């Protein structure tokens, strides 16, 4: 789930899409919208979510976050990104002709 913090917070302090996700995780089932007596059980599903650190609400329902392992990462500096992607690119270019050696 991308941008888990983007749904608008309503006047009750909840986010409807977040509550629906939490309900699916908690009860492991959804009801058929056409036939409400039919329910579909959900098994063996892993949920992964991320949040945009610069927009949206910055508070997520604790009843949902209790299901996740939370990892917070800062935005890497430009020199760190250049090092990471430079090493990937130079390793990839090893198999190319020598004319491409200067592009890493």
C-alpha cells in the first residue's frame, strides 16, 4: 500500500480506507457487496505499506500499525545515492565493451 497516510481524516479522526484495511487484517474476511450473507475468507496474505514523509496526515490508526513492523528511514544524501547507484552501474558495465567504461 503506497502512501498509507494519504486518506483524508474525517471529523471523527478516522480514515475510512485505513479502517477497512485494518478490518480485513483483523478478521481475515470480506463480505460480498451483492450478497451480504456471503463472506470470503482471506488467508496467507502479507501487507506492506509505506508513507510519504512530506504530505498527508502523519498519524496512522494505532489499531492498524500494531500489525506492522515499523521502520523509519531518512532521505539519503546525494553523495550516498551516487555511491550506491555508481557501484551498481559500474558492476553492470563490467560485461560491456571497453568504450562504456567511462560512463560509471
